C-alpha cells in the first residue's frame, strides 16, 4: 500500500524529559519519525517540553510546543492546531499513556483524530497485564503464571498460590518502575503498595519468578498488509534476574540454537499479529537454559530503548521505517538504506557482536541500593562493536567513562566469600566480580551457578583473565618477551594500550609505539546490515584488531567538502551529561558542514541522534579514549578535532591529545588548562581584578585545614569535573579531613581548590561564544535556588529579571574580559554568585554547556553555529546584532528520577542528581514556570493537604510566609510536632500534628497519612547543616522524603522553591496559561 | 550465527567449502544425532556433514547448551572434515562477492594448495546428486492424507518433517528413479527436493518431472527441484553471480503481494524470459534482485519454490507452501 494521502497534519507526542527508563532514545526515534513525515510533505506538530533535544529544533517539526505531555495540554494543542492524526509510538511510555487517556476521555473522537500505527486497543492489549496474558494464551503463546490484583490483600492471596519468590509488575509503566521481586510477604506488601501508587490504573501483576532463565528479546516490524520481519534479536547476559535496561546485552543472541532462535522469532511475529501491531514492537522472552520451556514476558508496542539499540546494532533504521509503515507504506515498498537497492523487508545479517552496557551513577545518590533487579536504575548506556565478545566487552567498559580501563581494572574484594556474595547479589560491578572470581580460581561452572550468566560468556571472560596473566608474567621479565602473537591476541581481546602499559611497567606512549611495531591495526570495518554480501554505501564504522585490511579509504568523500573535521560526541548519558550534548554535537556537525567541512563523528551512545550514520559524513561508533581517537585521527588525518561539544568526556581528552601534537580546533589546550585548573583560574581572576570567593590551592592538608578554619563552610573542588563530581560543601574540620583522604582517589592528576562557600547568595550563569575578540552573550540565566544547589539541579529563568541592570552589566563585563584573556575560541559558560551588588565568579567552562540548547531556542540564536565559525577561525561579528528573543520568558526545571533509585534521598546539593530537564516558555515567569513544573512530572495540587516539616528556627521563619499563604488559599496544613508548634505560635490555626514515623505508636502518625495517601504536598526542609551529606541524616525526615517519592507525592525541600511554588499556585488560581509554539518562521523572524 | 549444524549437513552444500560470515561459530556446540518420533533427524539436515570444508573466524572451544554433546571441531574431526579458523571472513566474503564463487582449498602450504586446485575437477562439472541421494527407498510417517514420492537429489530432513507433519506418508526415492517405478507406491503427489550442483545435469529427474506434470500429478519442486521443473517444461536456468545464500532473503508472493523472509541456498536461477515459451508463470520474486523464486503451472497442479519453505536453518514464514501443496493433492484426488 502506498502513502495514505488522507494524512496531512500530524500531532506527534514526545517523551518529555530524560529520566531513568525513558531517555535519549526517544529523541533519536522521534527525530527519525519527523524526518520520515517531512519527506512526505506532511505537516507536523510536536509536543515535547524537553528543550535539549534535537527533535524540538524547528528544522525537524513544523511547530514545536514546549508543554507537558498530558491530556490537558495536548487537548489544547489539538484544539488550536486541528491535526487529522496523532502519532503515539515515538514518545516512549509518556506518549503512549497520554494517548490511551486521550482516547478514554473521548478527546480523539471529539476532534476526529486518527491514531496512526498500532491502535489504542492494541496498546491496551500489551500494556494491561491481564489483557496481555489473555491475548497471548488465545494465540497459543505461553506466559508465566500470574494474576492481576488491585490491592495488597489480593496480592498476598495470589502470591501464596503461586509460591514465593514472585515478581510484581506494574501496568502502564516503564523501566520496571514500581515493580520488584518479593521473597516473602513483608517484601510483597512494600512493593505492591509502591506499585499500585505508580500504576495509572492501580493494577499490579503478581507473577511466577523465572529469574534464572535466559532473557531474549526480538524487534518486530509489521506493516498494514501483515508482512512482518524481526530486525534483530538480543540476549541479556544477566538473564531474567536483571531488567533489560540494566542488563549487559549482546546482539545477536549467542547461546541459543537455530531451533530456539526461529521458534521464538515465529512466536514474536505471532504475538505482534495478535496485538495488531503496525510499525514496530519489542517482545521479551524468558527461555529456560535447561529445557525447551519458554514464556512471553512482555511487549512494548512502541519504539523503545531496545529498538534504538537494535537499530544501531544492525544499521537498520527501525524508527524511520516504522514511521513510513505507519504512513501507509508496506515493507517491500521500502528500500534498505544501507544499500539503496535491496528491500527493507529483510532481516539484517551481522558479522560482529554488539555489547550494550548500562551506566550507573550510584555515587551521586546518598543511600541508594546498588543491587540490580527488576527495576531499572541505570541512567545511560554505551554500545561497543567488536569481532568477538571479549573485544566488545572491554571496549564497552571503557566507553562507560567510569575510570575503568577494561574488565580487569577493578578494586578486588579480596576474598572468595565476599566475591561469592557479590555474584549472588549483582550490582553495577558484577562483571568485575566475575573476573575476580575467575582469577581467584573459581570455575566457570561455579560462577554460572551463582550468577546464572551463561557459561559461554563466563568462558570468554576467563579468556581475558588468562591472557592478562600471561601478559603480566611475560611483562615482568622483559619487553622482548612480548612478541607479535601475544600482542595481537591481547589487542584482539580488547585490552587497551594503557592497560598493557600498566602490565609492562612502561608509559602508554611507549606501549603505543611497541604495539605499532608488532601489529597492524586497528582496522576499520563497516556496519552494513548484510555482512558484506552486497556492496553497502553506509559510512557507519567501527575498529577492530580482527582482520588485515580496512573496508574504507581515508580521502575526502564528498565533492563539496574542502577539508574534514572530527567532532567528538559526549559518550554515554549520565547525571550531568545528557541529550543536551547530543544537541550541541549535531548542531556543530551541521554548522561545520555548512562551512564546506566533511564531518566525522566519534561517539558510542546508542541513544543519540549523532550515532545515526546518516547524520554525519562518517560515523565511528567507537571509544572516546585517547588511544582510539588517536587511531582514527592518524588514519583520517583531518584538519583538526573539535572537543568542545561532547561535555567533559571530550573536553578531558584535550590535554592528552595535545601531548601527541594533535591539531585541536577551538580554544588552545594551554588556555583551556588555565580555566580548568582551579588554581590557575583563580590566580587569573585575581590578576584581572575580578571578584571571587576567598580561595586556596590545596597543596597539603595543614594549609587546607588552616584556611578552612576561618572560612567554614567551605567548598572543595577538584579540577576537570563535570556536574559536581567529587565537589563537596564542608562544614566541619572532621569532614574536611575525611574528604581530603578520599579525594586522592577521585582524581589524582588534577589539583584542587578550597574556597569559602557563600551561603544564601543568588546564582547566575552566562552561556556565550567568543572568537577571541568578539563575545556573543547568549543569555544571562538566573537560578531560583540559592547557591549550593548544583546548577544542573537548579530552576532557571531567562531573562534574569531578578538581577539589577548594574549586576547584569557587571556580569557581561566579566564574561567578556575572561573570554578575551583566555583567548576563547568557541562556546563557554561562566557561573556567578550575586550577593547584593557584588558579583563573584565561581567557574568558567570552555565548552558547550548544558543550557545552550535552552538559550539557543529561547533567543533564536544558534550558539553552535556561532561556535563553529569561531572554531574555524572566522569572526562571529555577524551574530552580535541584537534581536528580540523568540519568547518573553523561559523557565527550565530539572527532572529527577529518585523514584527508580531505591533508597536515594531526594535532597538537593552540590552534587548534581537530576537525570534530565524541561523548559517551557510563556508570557511571564509563572506562565512558563507552571508548565515547566508540570512537565517534570510534579503533580501540582490545586487543593488538599499540605504536610510541613522544617528544621531549625531560622528556616522555620523563612518558610512561615509561604505556609501561611497556602493556608489562606484553603489548603489543610499538618506538621510535625515542632514545626506545628511554631506555626501555631505564629498565628496559623487548625494545624494538625502528625507524629514521627519512628514513634509509630503515637497517633495520628505520618506513616499512616502517607500510606492512606492523605497528603498532596510535602514541605520537608531539613536544616542547612543536613545539606552537608556526610553529616548524619535525620532519619525521620529522610524516611518521609523517601516515602513521598515512592508514592509520587510532590516534595519541596528548598525554601526558594517553596516560595516560588506558592506564588505560582496563587497565580495559577487566577490566571490562564498560554500555549504558543516554536516555528521555523518564528526563528527566522 | 545460528544454524551451523543444519547448514553443514545440508546436502545442497555437498562438495563445497562453506564460509560463515558470522565470526563466532559453534557457541552452542553440537548435539547428538537424535531422531524425532517419525525417525527424522533433529538439528541436522542429513546424517553426516556434507560440506567439504568450513571457514570460520572463530570456533567456540567452550560451547554451552543443555543439548550440546561436543564441540564443533570435535564433530568435524570425527567426520574427518577440514576446517580453518582465524581468517578475516569479512574480507573473504567481500572477495567472493566481487569475484563470484570460486574453487578453493584449505591448506597449510600455498604451494600444495595451488597444486590441489590445479588437479581438482571444476565444481560445476561434477554431478553430486548421486553421492548425496539415498540408495534405496525409505518411508516416513503415516498415511493420513495420502502418499508422497520424494525424489531425493539431496533432501533436507526438515522437508520430510514438513510433509510428514501434514499427514503424508513420505517415500524417499533415489535421484535417478523413473516415473514408472514410483507408481508402485501409488503416490498422490511428488516432491522434487533440493540438492547440489547444476540442474542441467539431472536428466532422470527432469524426465520424471515432465511425465508427472503431463499426467496431472501434483508436483512440488524445492530449490533444485524448481530448476528441474523449469527445465522439464522448456525453460532455462543460469548461474547467478553471487548466489543467494542466507536466512534473510525477502521474497514476494506475487499472488498475494505478501513479502516474507526466506532461507535460501542456490547458485542457479530460472531465466524469467525463457518462461514465455512455457506454461509456467512466476509465483515468487526475490525482492532484492527481482529474480524468480517460485513458479506455478497455468493448467497443471504443479508448483515450485526456489527458497527453502522448511527453513532450517532459517525462518518458517513461507512454510504455507506445504499447505498449498497438500490442498492441491486433496483437490486433485477429489
């Protein structure tokens, strides 16, 4: 069937902010869908408040609404735009859930809107646990024994019937949110309570637990004529026990037979048919490793993290083809874009192995439970391509950028007992534990018994361990014993030069030379979707030591290009580095292409747009390590490398690359060092006469303690860090001593500065671009929270209406002077503290910042385009002309994922903890703020019960006003004993006292109020001393915050947030929210 | 990646060196030769390795699967089949892609390899059917819906299973049996199997096909069987430059417009222009290069497919071909 001509205008729902379980993959799939629609001349209206995404650029959609993806807002957009169709499958669970609700509320029929792709009924069949089970069984597909329940009591009965352990799954959620495995009734109660709170239909499923079975996934594409293919299958190495999002996944599957493969493939297609899938779906199976038993576990009737991975793993553009199918095309009518000739109705053949590994950021979260299970906890992922598992695995570990130089770079647990325990309770370090177990002499079979990892994978890991032993032994003797065979074998198994250097006791540079004298390579291979069987025209590459020749030549490939440039991407997403850097990378790529450059991207994150091979002239899906970047640089011999758009990962490579004489584009490595080295930078500010907080370079413990003694609280800041890693506010001498002892391990190479921590001051920052002379100030951004909350976790506004003209002028002046003295060529960001009329510099980063997409969209100036010119040595004078911003006010708020991080404390501090962000625009601050808050999943209660607990008299005084206002607006106030007394004393009548959780017997108790979900908002502001996270946590306060997070009750933990929120509430009660899109015309204006 | 035991025992590969494009082979080991309740082999397409040699990037030394009985290389040793690993199979694939399939040798000395190649007869001149075909007739299954005479030019076990599971008593005959000789079993249908080599060399089977079709006997040709059917009706075949080998080949059913993923292994193809002189019409078409992948006779109950509807290795999407054939048999009988 050809294109359905009735489709003229489509509303596309995005997935909103980046959160655990719903991340950058939806920017990739949404962007592909928008591209597919645009090609057909169909108008698109996108609703997505994630300002940092590429899909929200007007280059892809005709109109972009930065609004919450909720029924209320989407209906408004529908009413304003009159689309004829809606696309739900490209915006993750958020879009799917919103679509289901739009249907239920009759909004789709009211406006006569067609759902493109899988029908709502199909979505319900896959999402509603009970319906899913019935649908599968009706098609003869087996599912685990299970029963859907709506209460804790019913759950107990079912669990007893099935027998413990049982797994609790929650309907209509993502990332296994709210689910878990219960080994007894106590655990069951807790998980079910949480699960019910999280399900939009208050339903959970109690299911037989098959944790030790293999977890196999298939990606199915199905068109309107019932043609169906499976693009790829994948195997989860940590089997069913661990959520696929947290699993180390290989593609294709490695340990199942032809019969198993094709049997499950057949079942996948049957299941997709039963649910009426049109487009794409992912299906998950449990397969017993010891028999032929299998179960279908779940279906995702939409593009997913797995489909993004499958797409990158095979080179098959799943999202793009799914969009074309949804528009009416059939698979045989579409071409495989890798060849341009062969059909898209085929199944890719791979001739490599892909390893996907998750990235965790547990270090950033206090009290978080690290054990992996059925609920996803990872914040990002990497994908490595190799010709053997060992090579891909070791690459992937380095790609994670967690300071581990391959599989064997771990801190040993030291004893068999500890290792055995670690194998039974897998955490983010499980593969290191497996390696240690093997090196301690444990057998492959024993490791398999404890971890349930298939022996095939464990044997491969043993191969790595054994080869390292040989390397170690021979390396000890003499370098002559390192022959070609050993070196080649070592490199084929994915060992890095730097690791080999460690084993040989020589520097990395020498190792590199030794390696090059012994073996050739690495060789560049093409990902072509058909294992070299047809000539492919992709530029999708990876490097491997297997083989003896390159699949490509290294000349200029396009006719229009004069020179070529390498751009380094940002690697895996993590707290502090997310989709915003992908936006920066892609906008830099496009800008450089405009300047007649052929652009080569190096990146390793399957969730990104920049790792789509048709987005740049050449894509290396490779490590962002010194070794690999040098390898590629030396083969490609480009004009230079751009390191300033890939966040701190790329930035940190600059000094190392400079040592090898690599041509770096943009600010010089020396000038970069003057900004990154905290001590040098502080000295520079002193020279320029620019104010900063009192500071000292830490050379020894004594001087640090002496300085701190007069200045507590102080903030300790190592150099070259992003998102506040290892940054601490320190209140006492004891804590400082502790910190200094631990700091060495954080980053030994870089110096540290301790400065006075200025409390209760305002924070602001500037996103700017300089060509060395001209300075383009994108915007001055004002933070709502006072200093001490990491800028990535802060609520921000443009314009900075809370800053006086004088202050703003001072900030501009400082920014310009810093730029010129550092000879900045490219993007940069300066952070400031504002106290009265005083402006102090905190730090300056000579790279693209997190907020640049926000500033660029708000102002209608693409900071990356200006940066590209600056980097290429051109003047940015043309960008300096002032023009009015596209919107009056923009507000950016953080997105947290505390819910998924079991145990994590939702308090804000100098360590960044948010996983994403949203921004909305409006006529005034509150207009934008209320929309942004709603976009971050914060349920704004328009009436109800507010519970207040505030630490210390000073803070109580500061919150009094806002609490009083809430009472005046009709909210019922309850509080802890002390806070309640304080409130009553200050004129608030009718405050209910709720007793501490720890004093369970005293009623009414907080825990009851929480359990019965009687609270609609919680104000929980601990005394500022508790902000210092090394201090003992006040147990009760923590438990309230945690419980609130788990039950989805909004919590405010910060005075400024509370004040703004209360003002916003009263604004909301009297005023109308506006909706207004970003359009290409608007940007051209 | 999957299906090496099936591929290596596929008689169509007799006399060939098989190069696996997937670099990791042998991961799930090799099971014992076990037969199902109808005495048809599981996991293998014949009772022994049929390929002359195997080329792989890397063969697993620690296979893992509950059904695995031995390593792949142990199995090859037992059956005295040579293999070589550690090669850049991707480079070799690209070489074969541009130069086409060629004669090859596995050796540890280039000189001896060259000598062997000079002495070896050219593959295309060899008639392999005689070596892979059954020597005597064998029957499988029960007669629920009828009897099928299966002409074995190198039949795969899963073809037999696919017919038996549809209620037929299947009798396997040697490749050179005549139409008269099979009448003794009173077949209600004839299947011409897959097999190695150039179809033009299969004159006994070609004659049998012609007679069967003339006599309105339901005929199903699979792979080589399709080429035999085509030649018997006056069409021509030609050698493909690259050949179609793999489990991921899209074919369009021209009757329904449906496209499905098929398993293929053929080096020859039916020339579509030559069909004009016959009563055969295209049934399936390869979606990649638009070559013929299946034929229907305009007036007789004869159908054939160039791909493997039985999969193994590979998908079973087109297995409905067997259903259509069995309907044809029932139609003709009534």
